[in-house]
C-alpha cells in the first residue's frame, strides 16, 4: 500500500529543516498526519519505517545538526511515537526538541544492543552476547484463570512482545535494519527456522498494530490490564504472547543442543 501524499510531502521537508523550532513543528505535524494514517488503517510497518526515516532526517538536518548517532527503534526503522527516541552521544538541547512536542527522548544506555542498532561493529563474540541478552528478555507466561487468560493481568506490549522479538531479531541479523527484515535474514543465515521467524513476524505485526492503536487512542502511556482491551485486541494480545513464549522455548532448546 502506497503512503499518503501528505506523509511523502513531510518527508521531503525533513532533510532541509533550517532550525530547531522548525524541527519541533515538523515533529508535531508528523504526529497529526500519522494519526490520520492510522485512522485510515494504513500499514503499521510502513508507517513505522516512514516515521523512523523522518526522525533520522530531522536530526541530521542543517537546522538541528546534532552530533549524536541514533540507535534503537529509530535507527532500525521501527519507531513509533509511543517509543522513546534513543541516541549514542550527548546533546541536551535535542532532548528538548522532542519533549516539547510530547515525545520521549534520551541518550541510550551503553549496551551491545544499542551499539548494534546504531550500526557500530559487533566485535568478537558479539553474536553470542546478543543471544544471551535476547534470552533474558523472555516474557513471563500469561497468568491463567479457569483456563482463560487472567483479565486482571497487566498488559505491556513493548515489554512482552516488541522488546523480546526485537532482541531475537537483533541476534539473528545484527545491523541497523527493521525487525521484520532481520527475521527474514535470520532464516537465510540458518539462525532461525522459517517457522519461528514466521511466528515472530506475526506476533510483531500484532504487537505493532496494538501499540499504534493505543497511541492513536492516547492511552499508550497508561497502565492497562487485559480487561481494558477490546475483546478482539485481548484475543490478539494473548495469542501473540503465547507465540513469543513458544518461540523462546524453541530457541532455548536449540541453543542447549549446540552446547
């Protein structure tokens, strides 16, 4: 599905931003346009790619000219407005550019994940370190009551779906590229099975749709339980959580076999 012309027009302006005040205006307008795109049910993954590239272009533009190196979701092409913008380096004024329009932004903690997402060299033993880090992000099993997910269980889409999947994908294909692309490359590298990659891709897209919808409804920063989700979203979230847990179990078993 082609992006709406309004998104493309804004993308053309971003690299030529001449001041940090203009950058704030572009970031605010981007959120408005993105809300319209969500309302029209545009593809969530394509919207994340668009938004990520917009942020990169703004940070690199003449008017902002920040010395930092973006990392995390923005550098991968996975950024959503509900996710913090992260970078390597220091620029205290840059944080204000984002916070002034209601976006979270900060310097990333030094970690192998942040360095890999920023496109820095992995180094010897790096892939093993990425695997070990990924396995620590295995989400807890959904609490069940009478055979059904506990409706009072907390919902944390980023912690239970997006972050664990991104970590597995980072190990499967290090480098600053979108998570869905990393999963596909992981299969080509024979690091992930096709079944596991397809399962994670499905769970990732489900999580993205849920996260973007909650941002659209202006509730993404509020604590939530399964009871708070609409029935279809509740079912989708529970299914995605089970998929991620099953894949983590599969990868753990495979890595144990190769020890």
